[in-house]
């Protein structure tokens, strides 16, 4: 099967949906996804597998920032998730299953798979839902084991590697930071695209990989017009916040 990844070069992607909390639209919420659909932009979202095996759409590994409850996502059940609201709005944390049903192929979708639990638990649960999804989508992860798992077992699913220098990420161990930022896993995982932090877009390694492997490069996260001026020419498309 020949993959069609051309859309990764052709459309820009709303980071965690087209959200704006000043207008009561929280990140990774159904209303943020609806807003993206109405503005005809692709959606990037994040998923975690929680304690009871359910898959939720949520970015952080703790509920504290978004829901004002200090509890780790990996320790949550669906009952716990149903009790909290996003940023004091009336919107709840959605399940991936419900989110896929809502988006329903209306716009392309990129799913970032988080790594609270072992890849061999997370990946089969997620792919079970994705196998029946009819829309255009891709997955991505910082975890090379996740990206490699998709290469080995579901090579027809478009997969990307996240690349960062982790300047603001305290939760990653130093060794893991160095390995991911060095891009040493790219030859093993053979990603279909790279999702690269803005500050690394100009690096020689990214330029070399892009040229040698002919991989689309998505820059993240564009938040201002200045970001576009500085980095637009170094990537094929970008993941953005603030609808500028």
C-alpha cells in the first residue's frame, strides 16, 4: 500500500484544536475541534491511556493545570475524568472514541501518543480505534518505541517522530533528552514525517534528514507572526496556536 502523505505539506494544523480560552474554548475539547472544522484547518490532539484502559484526549500528565486537581493521568479512571471540567468551563475531557466520531474525517487529524504507560499496552488500544476511522490521519510520538511499533505492525498508518531540545521539559531524563534530540532513532523508526520544535528547525541535522530522506517537516508551535517570519521557510507546514 502506497501512503498518501502529501496533505502534510499542504495544510496547517491547529495545536490541540482551534482553542481560545479567552472565548471559553479550551484546548483539546470538542468545541476546539468544532472550531477547527468550521475554519477548515487540520487538528492536532494528544491522547493518554488511563488506569482503566480508556483513552482520553488530554495533553498534560497531570490534571492540575487544566482542571485544578493534582492527580496524575495514569492514576485516573473514567469516573475520575468525568468529574472534572476543563479550565472552569462546562467542557469535559473527551474520550478519543467520541472525538473520532465527532471529527468524522471532516478535516485531517494528527494524534500525539503520550507515554505514561508502556508502548505495548498503549499502542494496541489506540490502533483498535484507528483501524475503523475513515478520515485522513497520522500518529506521532516522542517515544521511538511507539513509532517503531507502528512501523513494525501497522506500517500503512502514517507515523511521525517528535523532535525537541526539551529546554522546558523537566520530566524527561537527561539520557532520553539527548537520544531524542540527537535523532538517533530516525533510521530505525523510518518515520513518514518529522514534527520539530521551532528552535530546532534551523539545525543542520534537520536539514540533512529532510534532504536525504525527503521527509515532510512540521514546525511547532507557531504562535505569532514573528514565528512565521523566522521559521516558515524551514518547514513544509506548521502546527499553530492563535489564529493569525
